C-alpha cells in the first residue's frame, strides 16, 4: 500500500481522473490496488480505461464509463453514486507541483519493488532483462515536467507496428454540416454515441438521413433502424441527398430510375457504402432487440456495418420492468445500451440517434430560442451518456427559411461545452441539411 493520508489519496484519485498533466506526469503510474479506499481504486481504474481510449480522462468520460460498468455489473449503483460524489468534493485549489512532489516517493518505492521482483524472477528463469532498464528510467524520471524528460523519439518503421497496435482508433466521419465538423476537428470519431436534439417536426429524421448519406459517401456501410418514419420515406431522403435531386421529384418514375442508376453506378465503382433500412412500430423493440437488429443485419448481409442510426431512441422500450413507468430511467437504459454498442473494444461503431426536445417557449412572430441540453425532454441521462450532443433549431421559425441554428456539446472530447455554431442554410428539399458540395468529388 502507498499508505497515503485519506484526504490526500482521494484528491490523487480525482486528479488522475480529471487532470491531463497530472495524469501524464505521474497519475498513469498510480496502481489502483495500492490505494486503500475502494472508491479511489475504482476512480483510478476508470481513469486508466478511459485514458487508453482518449489519452487521458475527464470527469464526464469517467462518469459515463462508470455508468457502463454499472450496467455490465462491474460496479454497483452505490459505487457509481460515490464516484459522482467524489467529483462533487472538488472545491479545493489544485497545486499540481505539490501533489506530484508528495506522491513521487510512494509510487517510486512501489515501482522499484516491482522492478526488483521482476529482476529476481527473470534471473531464476534465465530470461533477458532488456525492458527493465526502460522501467528504471521511467522510475528515475517519475513526476518530472514533461518537457524535462529525455525520451527516445519513435522511429517510423522500427516502432510503427507496436505503436499502431496500441493506438486508439481515430477514424472520423463528417456530419455533413461543415461548421459543425470544424468544431469536431473533421467529424465524429469512431466509437462514439451522438444524440441529435430537435423539436417535433423540426427535422430530426432529415438530419439522421443526411448524416447516413454522408457516411455512405465516405464508404461506410449504414444500418438505419426507424421506429417512426416508413422505410420508403427513409429511402427517398437518403437517395435524394446522395444524388442531389429534390425528394418530391423522386415520385416521377423517370427521375427515380435515373437517380437509382446513378446510385448503382457509384456502388459498382466502390464509391459509396451500402445502406440497410427497416422500420418497426414505436415501442415494439427494447434496447437489446435494437442492438440485436444491427448485429443481425451484419450476419444477414455479411457486411460490417459501422455507422448505425436509431430513429429514434425515445420510442425504444426498456427490457427492465422497473423502467416501464419512468421515462427518466428508460432513457438511461436505452442510451447505455447504445453507448455500449458504440464502444465495443473489438468492433467500435458510430451510433447516432435523435431525441425529442421540449417545445421552445416563444410567442407567434418571435424567433425560436436556441435549444441547449436543458431542452432534453425526459431524461438527462441522454446527454450525460452521449459523447456528442448536436441541437438544431429552425430559424426564424419552424419553416426554417433562414436555416438551422446549430449548437454542440462536445466537452467529453474537446472541452467544447455549449458552443453556438451559428445559423447554417439548409437544402432540405434535396434531403441535405447543409451544402455538401465540398464532399462530392
């Protein structure tokens, strides 16, 4: 055991889970089992798992992963609550240098004991000592400012295989709204859950179809599960967005045939991914059946489907009996299942789902106020569990003649909490929520 003071140990655990420089300098070397408090142990364990995916952790990412662990039975609800309360205690000034200075000695002592034990074991087994020298260097440099640490730079070719094997996947897909994608540094990372918040009849399905079209145009296979809008409508909106013809013109047999011909030509030349669409009645599937549908489509079509759209999560039933009288709890159950599907370690996916907002308070003739995360109708879990929240508010009214006022919340990845992207004109008649000429080659 490190034998740390109780209050100091708690603050160390919280810093591991929230402070980038503390994590990189010494936090990543803190061994959870050397802490005495169970909450602190789990905090550092969660920080390690999150850091493996993102480089370091944040409070939101740790709370999100804790919710997933609770759903998987790795921790109980009491521990999840205790972890949240640990963050709530963060009302103190952080002197990183002092924390690092006090922590170096116990962490270094434990590292030296581990190195000595490994050296003895290898001596007995006749094994080589090579990597122990590197561990000793790390031990010597423990806690130093990063700029002062002398480390060997990686060499392309010699170190590439090892680095890429351990590197987090950073493939991105644009949303298609370039102003949003600029805030996301190019698009949505693979392995993330994105929630689209919009008012009823304001364009939730239009946005979901548009993002599906953009994903397909980037070569991704798309699975689109609708629980409200009929399958033919989804087909027409996605086809129009890709080909660039008005949705209503697809009622004309000649235009429809030409649009399908263009689609098939793109597909045959490998310029576009496949899109699989199906519709079920609202509340006819629970969260396990929803996830099962996407997995079953992969088996049925023998295709990997990484871009997965559920339209929409609010009308998915819960498999848990106790959730059936509570939209708040049902939202948590459904969104945790979607997040788990996105974050599979062996097969990560992009998962996108719209959700219903509260009706904005405005009088006739007034400009609609911008939707924020506070407008989520029934369950704050939807925001807390999602990696990205995108809200779209028609401007100046529901006709959206000026376009959509976009707002993003991406603090789990980029620290962008409540960013007003601005009003962006749409081409909704073409199935497009923005001009995508820049994406068409």
